[in-house]
């Protein structure tokens, strides 16, 4: 089977944010995602979802890359919130459709919109940040070299853990293991989890050796990247926008006749 | 380049991996390191690059004393190690970022690191792979990228742990050509005895954590009794010689 293009080439990077300081990019994401988290009305969240999608378009991230990932990430969430319209008790005089309450539908829609917007903003702001960039972010946050290494290695270890887990699950299946509601299944899951941790620890040790050989006696310190006025402008604008959204969502607006 | 005199190495669990090992490798040579599974090849490589400290004996590698913790740490800056499993050392999201990481960690600026990475990738014929994802490459391609990452640091001693393990004949041929073109001092730990014959004029046979025999490749690998006693076989190209011997 031919490999999909998105597997062989990383998605294109956001042309506006590509040159920005990694910490500024993280600040943009955190500010906007926090703002979206505070948005109270469905209409506002729908607009934010649309803006998130437009940001993905502007970032030139191919739909073939983000669509399957969004479906994988949001699919489970959609399944979780699907019963909400029927489980929420309608208010008196509240309209219903097919037995579903309007307030429940509204709540479910809000959850999905918030999740989608956060994902889209995350991809737009953070895709393409390299290990060196993450270390720069940690250095800016005064987290220290060892914490920076830990943050980065945890990201890498998640990949390692998932890879090890896939291999072992396949090996267990090939030996005839089937998940069922019995004690044997729990034993197999316990074995897989335990063995996964052991294998990951062994691999993490080898990766640590590889890392120390690469950094040599420099201690693995990457030179700090200096903030320029554009980085500061981007960060301040994003912070102001996020605060504005939070302030607007907390203000009781009164429309004058 | 390597001067070991009766070194012992104990692993964290107390196992003695290397016992009374003495070995001398002059600079600029290519040496094969062969032995059965569990003989101590990988432990010896880890000792040579300063990761495992010797518990006894005297060892000098690239001018650094293995008995001194500070010198061992400094030694890591001048040694390149290609792991058996390239997934252990491919850490970044794209090939170029991965090759660039070492120079960046050594204190080069972004631009310098990028130039070094590009030169190293071009040297290995992977200049076009900059934006590819390392985890999606084939094993042979991953080994090539890992080697580019190692060579970007310009090591004075290159240690290769089973470089041809798991490679198809073409991948193996390509890697042999690549390794053959390197001018640095090289230690090649492998079970691929034909590879040792092709690339290394001298070889050391190691078993139970000590060097059993050291000499020219034809001499050591062509000794059927020696090879049999230590769980190895005379490689095909030398079988005629050993039969006649």
C-alpha cells in the first residue's frame, strides 16, 4: 500500500508564526485557548470554531493531515457527549426535538466546539516546534535544563510507549489473546502494561545515552534565542485578545433600546 | 586511540560484563569486534564512549582517562556511537532537525548547525530527506540518518554496534560502501563476519568479557577451532583456506 503523503512529509508550517519565537507561539496558544475556554455562548463558540478552521487553512496545513487526526481525537468525545441531549432534563417550556432537550444539545455542541477550536489553535501555533524550540520555551520559563530535558523526553517517551504497546498488543493477539470480561483478560492487560513499562525504561536508558553522546561535555545547553519586537508584539496581542475575550464573556451586557 | 589495560566493568545489577580486558587500537585503523551473544561487545562499546565506568584497570581512550569521571564526560564529546537500533537515537520530528540537534547541543548557532547538518546529510547521500519523518523511514534509511547525526559531530573515534543487523542485501551493500569511505578510527562490533573481512584489516575476538584473540582478520576469523570454541563460524570467503589449513 502506498504511503499517504502526510506520513512522509510533515505538514507545512504556519507562515506568519514560523519565524516567531517559540515562547511567543506558546503564549499565543495558551491565551487564545484560555479565552475560548471562557466563551459562554454557543454562537461565540461556533464563530471561534470557524476561526480555528480558517487558521488551519491560513497555516496551509493539509486537510489530509488534520482531518483524520481531528476525527480520531474528537470521535471519542462526540460519542461521549452524544447522549447529553437526551440525558439533560429540559427546563419548563423548553422546546424539545425527538425527546432531546435543547439545553442538552447546546451543552454538547459547546463541548465539541471548544475541543475543536483548541485542537485547531494548537496545530496552528505549535506544529513544527522542534526539540531545540521546546528547550528554549523551558529556558524562558526559567524551568532549568533538566526540566527542559524531562519535558522533551516525556514527549518522546509517549511515542516510545505507544510503539511498544502496539508491538506487544500485536504479539499477544498473534498468540491468541482476546479481550473479554474475564480475569484472564485482566491478567494479559496487566502483563502488557508491566512489560511496556520495563521495555520503555530500557529504551529510555539507551536514548539517554544517545543524548549524552550528542551533547558531549556541553551539558546539552542550546543557545538562547533572543526576543525581537515582532515576537513581543505577537505575544502581547495574543495576551490582550485572550484577556479581552475573558472580560467580554464575564461582562453582563445590556442592550440599550 | 584506545589503550585498555586489564579493565573490569560491572553493570548496575552487579554482573561483571568485562573482566581483565586489555586491548590496544592505534589511531586511524578499522578494527572488528566479534564474539558470541553476551560476550560483552556492547558493554565494551559503552565503556569506550565513557558511559560505563571501569571498576578496575587502566583505560585511555582518545587521550581521556576512563577512570576519571570528568574526563569520561569530556570523552563523550569526541566519540560517535551508532546504536544497533536506530530508533534509540532518532529523537527529532524531521531528518534535518535530528541531524542538526547534535551540533546545536554542542553550542553551534542555528545557522552553523544547519550548515553542518546539510553537509553531513549530503555526505551520506540523504540531502533530499531533510523534511522526512525519521520514524517513517525503513531500517536502512534510519541507520543512514542516525549515521549522519553521528558524523555531524565529527567524532575522532566511531563505534558501530551491529550496523548491518536487519538490513537487506542492498541496504547492507550501501552501508558497507558508506563505512568504507570514512577516514576516522573505527570499531565495528558485529556478528556479520563477512562485513569484518570486507572492512577491517584487524579483528578482536571477545568472549566472557575479555579479548581472546587479536590479529589480522584472516588470521583470527580463519581459525576454525578458535571460532568453534567461541560460538562462531569461519566466514564463507575463508572456508577454503581453513579447509586447506
